[in-house]
């Protein structure tokens, strides 16, 4: 399809007469007629007004082919990011609980092979860790670091969580000698920190409202 045919079709789609188009572009009706019959082509300074009038791009007008415009990804708002983070972290926490329940019943109740039970347990923990890390990276909120610095309470709570987790880890490990299992406490420690962040984020959001 040439430019003249394209201009003719576009004008018909807009239900405009040649006189109306000529008036909008500040040219004569004969000029519009010549454009549509390919007796002449629009001047360079008329390309942009034509495209604006017909709602097309210059490339579409000149090539006669309609190209799909790449949709720019609209950045998610902060509320959506928080929801996605909450969903991802919640799913990760759920999988950790599933893993704990599994390791508690797989051997003594289901009489499963200890090696297989431990492998499934580690797999579940790995999936949960991946989900949480992926969620925190993809749905990262730029303000979190600033808010953390501005709010010393979060830092203090995290320090307390670190000390408690380390203490519990050492006590349980030396008492039970189950070093291959007690490391899960550090994962729980990380989860608790993320939960604290979410709580303060939600609290801050409510205060803003």
C-alpha cells in the first residue's frame, strides 16, 4: 500500500472530508487530493501534523506497514511491590513449615529412608530460600534501605534476632549434636527479619494514609 492509498484510507476511517483535512493542515483541498492520488507527497513539515491527525506514527505512514509498538513496562507502584513481596515471603515461610513437618513425620511416622527424607527436606528448604531471595531481589523497594537507616528500631530488633538465633543455635547444636539440622535456625532468623520489615512497611503505609 502506497502513501496515497494509506492517506485516503486513514481519512475515511476518521470520517473526514478533504476540505476538513486541508483546513486542519492549513493546505488546499487540491493538495490533499494530490497526496491521496500519489501526484505528490506530503512535505516534511506536514508529516507530523498528518500523523497526529490520523493517530499513527511516521514510520507507519511512510512504510505503509503497521508495526506493533513495544509496550514500555510500567513500573509497579510501591503498594503492588509490597504485596508481591508479602506473597513471596509468605510462600517461602509456608514451605519452610512444610519442610519442618516433613522431617518430623517422614522417618518416625512414615518410616522413610533417612537419606531420602533428608534430601526432600533440603530440597524444600532450597525452594523456599530461592523464592524468598528471588522475591526480595525482583520486588525490591528502593526506600527500604533509607527507611532502615532512618528507623533505628528495625536495626535494634534485627540485632536482637541475630543474638537470639545464634544463642539458640549453639545451645541446640551442642545439646543435640544435630548440627546437620540446627542450621535451619539461621534461615528462620532471616525470615524473622523480613517479617519485621514487612510489619514496619505496612505500619508506615497506614500512617501515611
